[in-house]
C-alpha cells in the first residue's frame, strides 16, 4: 500500500505542477479570486477557523441539526451509518459507546483503564469518557467528524480522528424556539426543544432540553421449572435490558460587550435511569425469542453527568485573536448487569461437593460507585482575517481524576447457588495529566497554492494511587467455612459500600488484597505537513503527511503499557460540478501504527478450573496497518430531488501479537497463547456505504410532503482482533499444557455477516416551514446486527456465544413546531 500511496501522491504532485505551469503561462491574466461562500455552503471549524467544507483540506463530514433530524440521528450510534469509516460498539455495564474510525478503535476505552483513539469534543473541549451527554445530539449547530490525526490544532491528542459537536449558540436580538415530540413502538416517548432569549443588545441566553424513553427490547424469559430451583430468584418483570430513560438540559450564554470580546458559557446536566445493553444468545434456545434473556440479575442504571464549558475570544488587533477555552465535567453513578446473560441455565443437579451445576454459571457485574472528574485549560493565539500566513499557537493542560468500585460475583448454577468466586476492584485515585504545546501555519504561496506545517509536543503522566483489588483466594478458610452456608461462601454483592479495600479484607473471610500503585510518563513530538491547491474552479486537491501519538497506559496489578504512534499518508480531492449541484469529496489514506494498544478482559484459573483472578489486560501489538478510500457525494438533482452517498473501501492488518482470547481460554496457560499476526482489526468491513434519496411533493398551499429512503450496506466484518478461533498457537504442542480442543470453535461467532439496514420516513412541512409532522421506520429488515461477540462457560464447558445487538425494527411519529 505504501507504493499505492506514493503513486497517488505523485499523481497529485503532477497535477499541481501542471496547474502551476498553466498559471505561469498565463501570468498576464491573474487567477480568479476564490468564489465567496454561497447559501448552500457548509461552514466548518475543522481548522479552528471558519471555512467552507469544500475549501477545507481535511477529510471531514459535517451535519447540521436539520440534516441530523432528516437522518433520524439522535446519538452517536445513529451517526455511524452516515460517516465513512465510522463504526461503533456498545459496552454494557458502563453504558458506554465505543467508536472506531478507519478500522482503529479501542473496545475497552470506557473507564479509567484506557483512552479512546477517536476523541470527542464538545464546543472545542475534550470529553474523555463516552458516557453521559457527550453521545447525545440535541440542539446542535453542527456536528463534524474529522478523519486522521488532529493534534496540531486540538488541545488533547486525537490519534485517528475527532468527533466535534458544536452546540447551537445564543443569538443576540432574536427571540425564537422550537419543540418536538416523538412517540413510537416499545412505548417510546421523547420530547426536545430549545428557546433563544435575548436579554440586551449584548447578552442572550439559550435553553435546550431532551428526554427520550422506551421500555427496552429484551423480554425476560420465564424462570426455569426445575426441581430444587428457587424460581423467584429470576427476573420476569420490571425494567427490561436495552431500555432507555435519558434526560439532558443545557443553558448557554453569549455576552458580547464589544466588537472585540465575546464569551460563550454553557452548563449541561444529564441523567440516565435506563438499563444496560446485555449479550443475547447468538443461537436462541428452543422456544425463546432472539430479543429475550434468562436473567437472575435485574438491570439497573443510575448515571449522571454535569459539565461547564467556557470560551472567551478577544481581538488583540484587527489581525490577532486571543482565546481561552476551559471545561470541567463530572461523570458518575452506578450500574448493575447480568454478566452471564443466562447462557448456562441451572440444572438442579449438584456434584459431590454440593455445588450446583453448571459451575460458575452466575455472574453479576456491579459498578457500586464511580466518579470521573475532568478539567481542561487551553490558550490559543491565532491570526484572523486574510493574511499571507494563517497561524495558530496553543498551550493545553488537562487533569482527570477517576475513582470506581467495581464488583464481580460468581456462583454455581444461578443466583442462589453455592459460592464460586468474587472480586472487588477499588480504584480510589487514578489520575491523568496531559500537557501540550502546538502550532500550525498555512502559507498562501499563491492565490491557488497553500502549504501547511504543524508541530505538537505532548507530555502525559498517568498514575494509580492506592488502587486495590480485593479478590477471593480461599486463604484461611477451613473446610467448614468453605462448605455451603459457611463464612467463606458470602461473596461480595455490593457488601459494605463505604469500606476501604483493607476494611473489606478484614470483613470478608477468604479474601486477599493486591496493589495497583503505579505511575508512568510519556512524551512525543508529532507533526503535520500538507499541500493543497485549487486545481480548477470548484476543485481542491490536497496531500498530507501527519503523525499521531497515544500515551502509554497503566493497568491493574501495577502494569504499564507502551505508547502507540501513527504515521498517516493521505491524498484528497473535493470538487463541485453540474452547476455546483453535485459535491464529490474523495480521500485515500494509509495509516501505519507502531505499538498499537489492544485491550481485553482475561480470566486466570487454577488447575481445577476455578477462577483465581480476572483483569483488563492492555498489550502492545508490534503494529497495525489500515488503508482505504472514502467518498462522499451530495447531489441536488433538481430543486425537489436530493441524493446523498457515503462509502468506504478499506483493509486492515494486525502485525505481530501473541495474546490470549479471554473469552475462550485460561489466561494462565501457555497453550492459550495465539499468534495474531495478519489478522484484521475489529469493526472494519472491507466495504460499507449509505445512500439516501428524498423528493419534495409541493402542494397547492405551498406545503410539501417529502418521502425519504436510506439504506446502509456493509460486507462482513470481524468483531474482535482474534478473528474467531482458527489461528495457529505458539505452544499448542506443549505436552505439559496441551489443549487438544484448541481452535475448534470456528469463526462465524466472531464476525458480523454482510447486511443491509434501511430506514424510511414521510415528512409533511407547512408552507411557512414552522411545523413538520413525520412518520418513520428504522431497520426495516429487522436485521440481527451485532456490535460485539462474547462467550460464556469456556474453558470449563463448551462456550455459549453472545452478542450485543443494534436496535430491532422501530417505528414512530414525530411532530416539530418552530416559533
């Protein structure tokens, strides 16, 4: 692919040379000035200054709130269908959304254990955790998705790209608002709205809110009718898994006392009392529905987030602006989820020791409490207006302090079965400090040619202070204590919520303690070099070379992981034709990662198969490669017909990595190690595309009726970097530690097959455009679209495979009024 990137770069350079020659030959006739932005141009701030989408030499997708509404986008998961190379995964017990861009992501970047590769910014301020209001999209001015490293313009590093949410700002001197109601199947009901309140000629406020609820998709299966089983231990009524109950509100202020100074300030709150997603059986048991679960743990989510964001801009001169951008946020709460998902139902039988079979079949994960505090400060100095050189300088500092108590309980058979294993992971003080200085300059070499250079220095420090793991070891337990009902059979189950780790060990017989105290520090200089040119009227070409950096990581049991780096080669073309009715943007990229970080949960067992410990393990692969071609097309075919298309061709490959698939095998066995070199990365289909079409039928009154249809297609893709269970293994022939069944589980369980997913809507818009009524249906095919793959029961039993799923077919109506 390096050869292909070189060919593409050479081709673009040839074009630039040809255009240069053409300009030189016609020196007497100066080139036409760039065309001013029209009403149809989309304004973006991807370069930290306002530019039109078509004049921005970055692979960026932009969506207004109106476009988000038409595409039925209410959160980041819906957005993934419309952005080239963007994919997502859903995480259960932490209620997180995990993003992948250009095949690169991290399925464990949802607590203090890892940072995401795809950075989320809200009003220019980094949001470190993908929970809370950061994934909602309401009352947006614009949403931008930037692909490729963005470190020379943004305060916090963005390794493979950034999702930038720009909220609607207050407007001076204008009172306006809107309200929207939504109702649908699964008892969905939602309301959202905003009101703009001018106070004086220099002061205005804006209030926005959203609430969205539905009852959940996963029904509870009836309790098993087995002799000796307490049927009341199973959940059959109440809140369902996959239920939604989210509310958020935002108050924004704009104060502009002079032409030189402005202050945007906002406060935001968020509550989530819905339910986690849960793994559902990939192959449902007889007489059960796919969207159902046999559960002995009731779902519960009680999460919140609060945030304050501030941006002050002051024009020092007519050509220089100083900005101070600051943010503070807190995310916290608790969650309870059924980690075994009813994969191994109880049998009512017992072994010679009185253990209910199957052993270890009940798992409950409980975040007893969590709190992630984050603050950031950024100072920017940049040029404004038309200059021969546009430049920006920035300094950045952020501090994150996280604390969490996360409990795991395992029992034999089901909730009332005998004790198997338990652990409480208490991270009292995990801190991340990030410092950076960055700068970028754009030299307007001629009226049609620009050269950009940028540098960034990053210094990150991470430390765990007082983190402890309290896990069951059996030490000090007598035979009587270990018998059913004995002192060592109590588990944790959220016991003593205010206790320290040392106090827990003293209160819980048979438990031991291990330390997580560790610190690490990493720094790196990264850069950007780019050339872009107006190749012809309404045609922009660019080529860039950029690098990215993600700092190392701390992990449980006082471990450290090395950092990862990225070198990205990219060429792009942005053009308009057919009287500017059609916009086509193309980007080709080649990304070379070194030290690519991968995360997974690994369980360690003793010789009898009993769990000894479980932890998230972060490893460095030697590297990874990703390359592809992205395309976006918008066509106003007529005044009444509109067509949108986005698509990606991509290929990914993992380099040398020896690892253990913790879903299937014991992390303590040498024969569990797999060599994954050559595997494809997760959530990276070879081809994906979305196409939307709508047509306005104008009525005699001037009102319009608009049908809209969207379909999304993806080829098959892997759900983990293990690519199933068919890889060669390093120590498979070790006679002292042989696993003869190794590699017999196949691959289908670990990949999503190719699929279509289609949506349709019918919208009525009044003649004055003050109100709309819309009927919609999503996932018309009611497809089984998996976002991950997990296994339960292995290695003691044959694995039962599960997956989190995207939403089933939903439908509803929506009404909106503007005033």
